[in-house]
């Protein structure tokens, strides 16, 4: 049997074969490294994984929210910085914010402005001793009037889902004595109302906006950018409206919603639209809005304002001053990062004038503000109806309880 004998390769051939092998190894090593690189896609943005120390030392890029993990800057908020409001917090011991002090109510000529201030993430939602009664009233309103208090139109549902998801993260961290989220994240329990809601998707039994409204007392609004770039009201839960019907505002732009407001188009339209377009998810702002209620009512769909067709209205001298209230709305606006919708939560405060008019200087400050109201705003805020009774009372109380000086004397 013949045996084949191969010639030994020359030195140059060995070098060529070795070089080819090394090239092949290098190619596959680079390919493997690329496939297993720590860089990854997150919400359409390529983000390179870095050590926590390196990320902490670098300034956070625009669009990162509250220490959000670097692999998801666009769609998530990091709630690890949300801390309990108070140890062993009891809402029954918490007094309502006193908006009637001089920092807000001042003797000045009123003018329409956005008057927004930055707000810390921790302070998004607030609770006080009125919470249980307000939630009981809200339940009755929702049951009695239905779509006059809650509505969601096409384009608003995803924003409602996102709002609920953030409340589910925020509330148990900020108010752990009230809210408990189950270990699997599928249920949330409200210790004050005694309600437990299934919050797993899909939301079959309850609309996510309804669930959100059963967790907080605030009215809830979702606005989405419309085809013209102006924001449009797409979802509302409003158990405590200040003189408007929910259905009349739905699917309307900011300009259309504020059409009855004097000087809005001239002084506010551009700045309001610009703010809604430019505010980022890392920003949260608060503003306050005031009115005079001549009757003690939270669900106020009529009688909140006067309109052009009511110019013949006359003063109502039968108003009971014991029922007149200063009404203040705490409005907090933020962008929801995933849907890009704007969310506004509104908590309403009512103060009977007879309960606070003896606060030194208050009656003079509020009376001065109301006396100086420009005619258009005075009409819009119904001063022709309540003005005679209310201003007579405030002027009398201003003389009795003047402002105190720095030494605490009148």
C-alpha cells in the first residue's frame, strides 16, 4: 500500500498561515465584543453604560429626570428621592395650607399673569385633615353626575395610564401611612377610604383616571399637543369645578378654554402656549388661582363667573356673609415623560371670611385687592353680585384688625 508523503511547508508559508489565523481570530474577537458591548438602545437614544461614580460626577444631560437611570432617560422618573412627608404622618393632624396670608393675598392692582413657581418633586401632592370628607364628597359627585365630572376623549387614555402609574410609585413612598402597594404591584390600598384597587393592566373594571381620582382629592387634567401645536384638553376628572361644565371644555385648546378670561389673548396666550410646549419632565411648577364664593359649595358648575350676556346683573344684598368664602386653587403642572402629555392636578381650598377676617391685616389686604380690581376682571369674578355685601364686611373688619408692625403691634 502506497503511502503519501507531504512536503513540509516552508518558513514563508508558515508565516502566511499564522498571519491569516491571527487576522481571523482578531476579526471574530472584535465582532464578539461589539455584540456584547454594554451600550444599548433606550427609547431611541443610545446610552453608554458607565460606572455610577462616573455618571454622578458628570452633569446630567438635558432630559434626565430626578436622577433617572442612565439607560432610560426619556421614559422614566426615579422615585428613589421621594421621602415620607413626616414620620408616622396622620392626615387628621395636618392643617390646610393658609393661602390667605400676605405672601399670596396682597393689597395690589390685580393683573393677569401665570405667576408660576418651581416646586420640589416631593411636594407634588399634599394632604390635610379635610382629605376623608373631600373623598367622600368626590365619590358622591362621581356617582351623581358621571360624565359631568369625568371624561376622557380620543388621545387622552395613555396620559391617564401614565399619570396613574406615577401616582402608584409616588404615593406609597410619600405617604406610607395612607397607601400600601402590594408586593407584586397589582393592588393599591387606601387606608383612609378603605378602598383597594386592582391596578394591573389591562384596566378592565375601572378607568385609570377614575382610580387616580380615588387616590387623591385633587381634580385631574390631561392635555395633549394638538395638530396646531397648541395643547388640547383630552381627559378630566373634576369633582370640584369652579364654575364650569367639564363637557364644555373637552377637546378644546388652551385659547378656547380661556376665551372668557379678560385680557387672556392679549397678555397670556403666547406665554401660556410657549410654556406648555417647552416645559420639560424634570420641571414641576405650582400656581394659585383665587375667587370669591358667595355660597358654600365645592361642585360649582354655575355662578363662578359673569359673562358678556349677563351685563345687566345687579348686586345681591341677600348674600349671607357667613356663607361667603375665599376659594383658592393650588394648581401643579408637570409633563408626563413617556406620553409627553401635560398633567395638571388641582387642590381646592375654601376659607370662610368670617373665620379668617380677624387675622391681622387680612381684611385690609383682600379688601384692597377687591376694591382695585380692574373693571373687566371685577365683572368676570362676579364683583357686581357679591361686592356690596363682601366689601362692606371687609372694610369693617379691616378697621378692627389692622396689620401688625414688626413689633407685633397694630
